[in-house]
């Protein structure tokens, strides 16, 4: 029997997992998102504002309130909402600081109307000046702005360091860190490797991806292959995950920033747990969270829809079972 999670940990599911159903558009996007609760997968769900309503980036409070009431009627609620900043007003003109601020305000008000704890942005996108400017509104709405770190964006990456420094400098409970465990991948997803194998990529590259993902020099092989033109066009977008969405950090690298952490994405790509590909990063993170007294949401998020046609509901359901077991396997009560 799986041990209970610590009382301050909330296991949730992301409506992003249901993107294939949103694209099919056989039901409304809010109804699709609510199905996570209706079908008993999770009581707390993350939603993407850009998927829920065509009114994005200016969702209305009325839309948000109606969806909140729909979830409450099902016994659920929104935990965190995914937002965004479109930094470009036109192909040749970046938005001004005032325009970036105004772009976010309706999203924050919608998040509050949804009853969410906060809104999520990519790590470093807002920048310290905008984060500081948003603080009074975040305090007024009682919201957290989560900066999400994923893939190669670990604290040991020099390009990500300024964003972490900004969080430390701001030092507010309304601006916090969200870590995606795509940062902690011990090996690449089995189904992803199968797709690359079938594309006829160079053998020395595939050997490195199969056997040496954790070796930092593998990145140089990936970059050299890309520059050589050896990546077939039909696989190019998928190939870029190696540089953008997949990380190879160890959980020890997160130790300095764990006090900033208030949420995590338990990213999974497929359910093939060979060598602990899926479960080990969850268990590693769980151990670190216990040491720091973490309180917040741990959200199942599926990224494999890019290359898999699996049923998103059943994939999410199975992952939640696996995730709960991995989160509790190192529970001190169990030894």
C-alpha cells in the first residue's frame, strides 16, 4: 500500500496533458480541462490560459469565475495557471516595459478569479524590473508569480544564474520558483530514442544518446550533428528537444535554490520506466523536498504528446499512480 504524501504536498495534474483533445475541439476547452476532475484523476489541476479561452491574452473575470464554479461543482479547483508574455508587439518592435506589464495584468486578474494560487512564467522572462513592479498587484490579489525552470536551466547553468539571483534579491513570498524535473533526466525517453533511431541519424550520435546522456560532452555531439546538416528536416523540431527541453542535472544542483521552491512539475514523456527514467527523478526530488520542508503542488505534466498518440487521460492516470509511489518510496516512515 502506498504511503500518504506529506500533508503540505498536493499532487495535481495539468490540463496541458489534454492538448490533443483541445486540438480536436470536439468539446470546449474548459470542459476538457474540467474532465481531469470529473474523471477522478485529480482534485487540483493546472490550466493554460492560452488554451482555455479565445479571449487570451485578455481573459475576462466572468469567464474565469464561471470555470471556477464549474470545478467547485465537481469537487475541484485550479492550482496554478500558465501565463505568458508576448515580448513582441510586431515583428520589428519589442513591447515596452509598460506594455509587458499591461499584457500580464488581465492574466493575473483571471488567475485570481479562478481561485488559483498563482501564475507561471518561464524562468527569467519577466526580468527583475517587471517582477518588482508586479509585486503590489500580486500582494493585492494574493497571488504567487512562479518562475519555471526546466530542461537545461539549472542553477549551475551560467545563462540561468541571473534569473535565480533575481528571485533571491526580490525575496518575496509572492515571487517563487517552480522546478520541472525535465531538468533531472537520468536518460532519454525510450520512445523518443526510437523516433530518432528510425530517422537515420549518425550512429556515433545515437550511441551517445543511448549510453552517455549524462555525459556533458554529449551536448557537443548534438550541436555538431545539427550544424553538419545531418538532421533530416522531418525530425528537426523533435531533435531540438535535446538542447531545449531535456536536462541532465543532478538534484544536488538544486540544493541552493530549494528554499525558493513552492511548486514542481513532474514532467513525463512516456511511461517506460527502464532504468528509472520516469520514477528516479521524482524520488530524487522528493528526498530533497523532505529535507527542506516543502509545501506546494507537484503536478503531473505530459510532454510526450509531441511524438506519441497515446490516450492523454489514461497516460496521466497511470503517471499519477507511478508518481505517488515514487514520491513516497523514500518516506522515512517506510524506511
